[in-house]
């Protein structure tokens, strides 16, 4: 995991099969756990993971500059981006540099979420990103049209979460960070509800 860049690449292979999700998440978690806290079991990841495939019809929404997902970070632990059928994902490095992502075939993009930032007292910041129709998207649309391929932009993203009843707080030596006070202890489930409320996605209890 590249904490400074808030993202890294991992070989994909059979990650997308349903029985591989828990294994993939556990395997991914071992490396940051060892590197950051020297304890491979630091992160309790038996959380409400969410697989969220999305589709966008580029025949209707293929104009350059069209925004599919505005500039944002993810509130979860790790976000695993599968390689989309069309380009358009941009990420921001810690130094503010914007990069248009090019995920190699057979690879995944792993991006840190807000829960990682919380447990590292800001050492690993939540990765900012967006999905927009770019010049590369337009070029890919033209090529797909020439080849009579589908113009649906399909991406498959897995949001890995810390267990809802686990306590989010700076771990290990991060608890001694001068920034630790910015990340007070909070139950992971409460943290998720708090973040959803900020972006008006929490809803009211009792709603269908």
C-alpha cells in the first residue's frame, strides 16, 4: 500500500468471484497492518463490505466533462477498484497532483478510505478521486463504436469496511502522533452513520 499516494496496484486474477472477497480483503489488510502497526491482526475487517458495480450509458452521457462521480473520498477502510471498460477515473496524490488512472489488465487499484486515515492519525490520508468523461474516454468510445462494442461504462468497486462494533482510533505508535487528537475514538458503525449524515445519505429510521 502506498500511503503517501493513497493508492496502489494489486494483481486481480480471480478477485471478482464471490468466495474470494473475504480472502482478498484479509490478504490486502495484512500488509498495511504489518507496515503500520507491526501487528497483522490490527484491523478488524469483518465489516459490512459492499460490492457496488455501476453502469453508465456513454451513448447518452458520453460528452467530455460529464461527471459520473464528483470529487470525493470514501468513508470505508479500503476501496478496491476493478478495471473499468472505459477510462475516466482520476485520483489525487497527497501532494495535490491529479492523475488519470490507467489500471493494467489483470490488476486492481487499491485506495485508502477514511477509516484508514482515522487509525493512522492522518499518516495515510483518504484518497480523493472522481469519475469524469475525459479525452481518453472519448477516444475509447470512438474505438468501441468502430468495433461495434457496447458503449456501457461498467466498473466494479468493492468497499471494505472495519467491523461495525470495532473502535476506530489511532493504533500503535500513531496514538502518540500530535495529530491523534483530531481522530478521537468512535465506534466504526457510528462513524459510518456520521459520515453518511454529512452527505445527506443517512435517511430516517423507519423509512422503507
